[in-house]
C-alpha cells in the first residue's frame, strides 16, 4: 500500500499528523509541490525562496532517515498532486490544512478528485491551535478585537505534540522521482545577496527546536521587557520556524507550559502566539487581507502609490551582498520609497531596521512597527507597498501575519492601532535603544557627515498624516 503525505508549510517530521498517518498506513511518500501558478496563490518572495531551498534540503535528509522519500514537483497543485498519486499508485493521501482562500480552493479540488477516484483523502489540524471557523463572537461572526478572541481561544484544550513516525516501510519502487531542487532556481545567483541570511539562520526542524529550547532556557523570563529592546537577544526568533512549520504551535505552546507561572515573560510570550492565531483568523474570514482594507473608510485615504512601487529592489541595493550594515550616503535622485527600502531615510532607527532586514531577512518587531509607521504615516505611502517589500525580503513573511500587521499599523485593519498613533522614531529610539547599540550596529554612519539628511520633518509629516485622516472621518 502506498500512502502519500502532501506537505506544504509543515516541513518537519515530529508533530506532523499527515506524515504520521501516511507512515502508519503503509509505504509512505512525502510530496512537496511548489505551486505558484494556481489562481490566487501568492508567489514567494526572494528571501522565502532562499529559506525554502535550504529547508527542503534538510527535510529530505530528515525524512530519508525515516525511510520516507521526498518528491519535489512544480505546478498547479490541483493537477500535479492527482497526477503524481496516480503514477505512484497511491491509495491514500493525507495533508495538513491550510487557511488561505486560494489554498483551500486547491485543497478542496484535490479532495473532490480523490473522492471520485475512490482514493482515501484526509486532512488534519497542524499549523494553528484553533480552527478559525470554530471560534465566533456572541453575534456569530469572526472576531475583530484581539483580547476577547484570545480569551476564547486560550480557553480551549490544545492537543499535545505528536511523535515523529517510526522508520516507515519502504514504498514500492517505480514511483516518479520528481524534480531536482537545484533546477528550481530558488537561490539568488546574479548577484548572490544572501550572505547575511546564511550567517543568521539555519533552516530546518532541528534548528527550530534548538531555538525554542534556547529561548525557554533564558530570554523568555524577561520577555515582557526584552522583546522591546532590539539590541538585546530578548526575542524567540521562532517566527521563520513557525512560518515554515519546522516547529508547530502545539510544540511551542506545551513547551511554554514548562516555564509558565515563573513570571510575566512567559505569559506575554503566550499572547504573541495568540496574535499569530488572530492574524490567521483574520485571513480565513478575509481572504483578500493583503489587498483590501478591512475598514472600508480607508479606501478613500489619500495614500500615495509611488512609481515603481512594490517588491522591486532599488538600484542602491542591487548587487549588495548583505554582508555589511549598509552604505553611508544617499545617491542623488533616490526617491523616498527606495531610500526607505535601502535604509537611507536619514532617520537612524528606521534605517537600522531596514538595513537589518536586507542583511538577515528579519527585523526586530518593535522596529518593524516604527519602520512601517514611518512609511505609511510620515511618507504617506500605501501600506500595501510596504507589505509587498516585507513579503519580498522577510524569511518569516506569511500570508496572514504580514498583511495583518501592516493593516494594524496603518489603522485599516482589525483591532488596529488608531491612525493617530504615529510612532515617533526618535522617542522610540530613546526609549528602547537608549545607549544606541542597535543603531550603532546597523547604522555606523549615523554620526558621520556622510549620513543623509532626514527625508521629512517628523513633526510636519505627522500633521499632514492627521489632516489626511480627518478627510476620511
């Protein structure tokens, strides 16, 4: 008997119910389909592609040790998965659920095909602590405010993590071998700007579990304060491991229980897991979260759409390997959006965050909020432009958290910060980077004559933003 485990954003062996079911039912084959062609499926950003390449390399080794081959294919999954299942002689197919609208459409198509082909198909809950359709407000609708949402979800009984499958029986020979990962072209080549990513991250399940243990062994105790200090190792840095499913939220939640009750830090970190759940709750009920304001009033907001906006890399970054903090001068004629992307706004905390992002594919969350607020409110650029840049450059960008957090900053989303809450980068730096260690790390040129003048006056641009907000009230 051949059983197929169709993997997506669940690139791990442990606590993977689809993989466990496939291994239990007979000779298991794991299948990963790079689907960037199905309607509505969002193509991966460049940093995500880098991560995926290395994650699949590690996963192939991990599954190989369990006797489970990993087959790689490309194309629209609703066509590729049935074709492979037929060619492999699969009798059963298992996968873990996804919650985006286009992804659910694909999964439904595969399940309908399986029913017609008399092939057993089954899906499991694996990437969220809750199923978004099971939690409703008293009026029967989805939650729009985080606190009552998390109160309802955190009261649920979350299952414990599952073991990895035992060494599986080898599937019958003769199934298609799939494609060569190198042929997918996921890694940057001309130029290769990924040096900083490689220095900062090790994709894979073992690295994710090690990061979880390291966080719970120390930083979690001071997380309530440390999470806001960008110069200190006070955060978990689990976001890319959760995004790619190297660790599951069930593993994180139950591991957190070993330190819960020892102080405020673990409790605050628990709410961050809840915020991730809240973002996915929003996406499930609003599939166009990345392109549509949740608050319709903001459709009339006079945001700018700069020419060439979107994920296009500005010239100043092209060819830059990411192995140095940045450059000290702003080229003449560089437009404000490109200056923001390159970390050349003349606002040290914003520039530090943007340079950290380009260097390591990640930015400290406190600084993410500041950098996003500066783009949307001080420069007046539409949040979708910034969201697309983060999608292109973050290793942890996922379809829910990325747009939900941008909408939160912009004031257009669920439980959003009021629009008039405009992060002042100077006061934020004084409060959360008081000795300037973070800024010095990423913007060593901040105190030199070559450092550019600010793009805008913070006070004046804040006033313009509030005036624009008044126009839609």
